[in-house]
């Protein structure tokens, strides 16, 4: 069963290097224990050595951006299928909100390639 999700926006710009994909990153860095979403803006540059997705590694993919809005989501007590569902729902809701608010041109909301 999923409980309420706490949210935290980090005001200062932070680079994303892939190191945030560890257990309890939000708790370790911001003291928020349990289900939570942390958001921040900053550059993104994930080296092959720091990539978690083996398909990205095997394809020698690049994960890079000069500026990006990042979300780190920690939800405990759910399985992989539920996690994927939460990820897709979160992305869909966020895309809808951005389009409705007209904060970004439509083409910016879709990954190229």
C-alpha cells in the first residue's frame, strides 16, 4: 500500500550525474524519510560508468543536457511493475500540466530519437 508522497524542490541548481539513483538519496540529502519526490534544475551529464540501465550502456548512449528539470522519486513497498506504472503516470501527468500551462513548446516535451 502506498502512503502519501512528500515533495521537496531544491532551489539551488544542482548537476545530475546519476549518483542520485541510490537507495534513500532523498533521505540522506534532505532528511525526508519515506515516499518522496525531489525536484531540481541543473545540467545533466551521466558517464557510461554511472549509467544504471544496461541497454543505455550497451548502446553507448549519451545522457547529457546543459539544463534540465530533474525528478528523483523514491517509493517503497511496490514491485517493478507498479514502479514502471507510477513512472509512466507521473510522466503523463507532468506532460499534461506543462502543455496546459503552456510553459514549454510541444516539441520540447518529447524525446528525440
